């Protein structure tokens, strides 16, 4: 039988690849990597590639936060997960692998985001639960003309005019995602000019996060090849609608493989506990799921992005939405959607924080307040209090404060990692928190 390692080598040889990228997603949610030549790949697959530990403490403009204790000294190995090998449809003769960071003594590194999610998944398994998830990204597509971004369309939401304008790109994008094993669910032009949404099928949590990395890489890679620019930044311009990356989750019985969130009357008791946990911890969770200063330009009332801690059935202003079910597939399709998530968040950390919050609700048997069936910004103070509706943090600084005060989310991420995370994110707040909105948006536009 061919081993997983031999199978990667065979694919590299048979397709005449020259280079294979060893990728990781860092604290600032920049996807980075080092590249092995095809010639030395067999060795590299076994020994990994060295990476300075200080890379964990770098912010989104590459400023190291060395006072965390992570600077120029110390190394981990980038060790690839062989299942994640793909041939890149957007770069010549190249492949990629997603890596874990491993200590030199071969122990998993506690500051590796992918390892942090794996630990959370293992805890859920101990409780008999497997989590399925899907990220649902929105993005902006256009051209840059003399430093000015020009959207690919100026069409209406869901319009066929928007579909036609973006058709060549979307076709290439779908082909490229499919060639890497991702299943496309739906596509449509979104509200903003040049804004589009293409969603992919749910998967077990680790695969869902890996898929989101592949998605982002492919989106920007295909756009670059076609002379276009794509941005997943939460608020690419103060005047335009924001790009969400809603996160759908469901909980499955690890033995019987049934959906534990499903019930005849909407959401099971376990689903309700999960929602209650989410709502309780949401102010701290958004420090991770809405991870940039730019995120909070999106999280505004009346923009369908959610701005309050509340839940509701089919309520697109609620932070936690229970979507309608697929006819004939009611049980399988029962899930909750977290709207206060965007693509400036590291998907491994975002999933960890969301799952930790929900699982705490299950452990503590928390009951959610009444669901909200209207716009939460219009509720009276008395109603808001009764339904537990609170404004989400208004900026990254407030969110980081909530994270510092939430021992459940801190513990899930690991205290040592949280120390680094806070330092990196506080440095971004210092840098961009008070910048002019246009300038702040421009910096994020280019990076996500
Ligand atoms: N663009 C909105 C957001 O920022 C979401 C619109 C929708 O419901 O799809 O989350
Ligand atoms: Mg949308």
C-alpha cells in the first residue's frame, strides 16, 4: 500500500511540480509559508521546515511584539498534514500543504492555532460530540486602476447583471476550488458593488478551517492571475457594505452520527444550551472572530452583520441566527449561524472560541433568553434587558478587554497564547484604532 507520504511525492513527480508551499495562518491571520523544492521534498515532509518562534508575535504589518518573550530566538518545525496536499491551480508547477507547528522535542506547540483547534476538537470528542462547520465568506472583486479600486460590477443584490459581470472570474474560481476537493454550495452577487458570496459545503471542524485557508488562497490567487483584485476585508471602505464570513455550526453524536441540534420544534435542548453559551461569551468571542480594528466598522446596527448579543429564528440582525431548514432534510440541516465573524479572523482560533463558548453553555446547562424576532436596535430598554440584548463591543479595544475578562475563552485558547494574542492585537489597536477610516480600510483591504 502507498503511504500518505509516497502519495504526495508521486503527485508532485507526476505533475512535474517544482515547489511545494508549507503554509500556516498566524496570529494576525496572515497566511504565510515557506517553500520546499520538489527535489528535497521527501526529507522536508519528514523533518518539517524550521520557523522562528517570534513569528507568532507579529502583527498584520509585520511589526514584531518581542516583549511577549517571542522574538529572534527559538524555533519550531512546520510539519505538514499530508491530507492537505493540493496542486495549486493558480500558481505554476506548485503545490501546498497546511502545517502544524511542532516543538523541536516533537511535542505540539501550544501557540500553534491549528493545534489549539485540534485540542478543542479532542475535548468535544471526549464529550461525545463532533462539530461540523462552514465558513460563508463574502468578498469584493474588481480592478485597480491608478491606485483606485474599481468594482467589477455596480449591480443590485442577487442580480443576473452582477453574475454576468463576474462570470469569467467565478467560473475560474469554482473550477479551482473543485480541483482542490471543495464542494461549492451557492453563489450570488451580494448587496455591494463588486461584492459576491460563494459558499462551500460544511465539514468537520478542522477540515472546515483548512477549507477556509484553501478558499482564501484560491480567491486571491485566481484573482491575481486574472489581473483582478479580491478582498475579504470586513469593511473594505467606510461607504460600502461589509464582508461577513458567517460561521455555521452543528453538533453531531460521535457514535450514532445524528445531529444533536435537531428537534421537531426547531432547536434541541442541547442546541439551546449551545446558543446560551455563545450569547454569554460573545463579547469575548468577537475579540477572536472579529479580530481587526476594521471588523468593528462592519459590526453596526441595520447592516445585517449583527451588533447585539441576541439570537433569533431567521433574524439577520441577530448575532446567532437559526436558519430555515431544507425540506426533506430537516434533521441534517439544523444548524446555528454566528454572524459576528469575518475573514480577518484566524479560522482555527475563531472556531475554537465559538465552540468553547457553546460547549460551556452545554456543560453549565445555560438556558438562552427569549429569541428576538425583530430588529434588536429597536427594542425598548425593558425588552432588551428581558431578552439579554447587549451591544457587542464597539471596537477592538473593548473586545480585547472582554477577552481578558473571560476565563472560559482564555482557557480554550491557552493562557500563554492569549498573552501573545493580546499583545499583537493591542499593537494593531494602537496603530490603526485612531486612523482616518479610509486609511484604516486601505491597510486591511490589501491584507485580507
Ligand atoms: N454583508 C453582511 C455582513 O456583513 C451580510 C449580509 C447577509 O446576510 O448575507 O455580515
Ligand atoms: Mg451574504
